[in-house]
C-alpha cells in the first residue's frame, strides 16, 4: 500500500479466512481436560517507510498461561517473530492508549475501519502494526470464554511457566 489506497483490513482478512486450507479464522482446541488453546489466524499491516505491508499473523492464547497472549508474525524470516504480552493490556488497548515501554496499544478509526495499533519496540527498532479491532475483539472474546476475566489465577500452571522459563535459560 502506498498510504493513498484504502486501508481495508476486512477484505484481506476475509480472503485469508476462506483460503484454500479451509481452516477457521479462530480455533479453540482442547489439549487436556484443563488446558485449551485459542488461535486466530489473521492479516495485519506493518508500517514500513510510509507503506502498510500485509503480514500473516497468528494470535495465540493458552489457558495454561492465562494472563498472556502471543502474536506470531509470519514475515519473510525462517521462523516466525513472536511477541508475548498481557491479555488485559490487549483488551485495554481496544478502548484507550495502553502500555508502557516495549508494548503500546491504542484504538483508532483509520479510513473508516476500527483499527488497533500496536507499537512493539526491541532495542532501538520500533514496529507499528495495524490490526482489525473486530478481529482482536473476537479473539479476546474467545479467550474470555475459555478463561473468564478475573478467573486467571484458577487456571495458572505455575509449574509449567517455571519449566518454560528454565528451558529458555542458556
């Protein structure tokens, strides 16, 4: 996009939903009796040099880590780029400017579409992502069906979180 064209996430998102794979845009999968994973495959736009480039993205929520959501950006890299941050930060960003430091989220009307902007900073590099507010809201709604707001502590797998942290230690 050149910035002059219509910024319409919904057209691209609908095309992604009905792709040849036939997969649903949002999938809720039970892993165990007490663990569910919500995924939402969608298309976002990354602001680069005055243009908004489309990037296929997977939003993920795991009830074993109920406070967090993750975004996996399937850009032109060997492995997806993953960002994790609080589910409540994402929910707050639908309503108002939210976050400090590396992750900031805010709502906007952009060329007639409800949009959520995410600013993601890593070192001196900052990426600005535009996503459909409707898709973010639908994704969050599914996560709240799996683990309602305020019930996170009853679903937290502290042992699993500690093990994942230990696995990441060099």
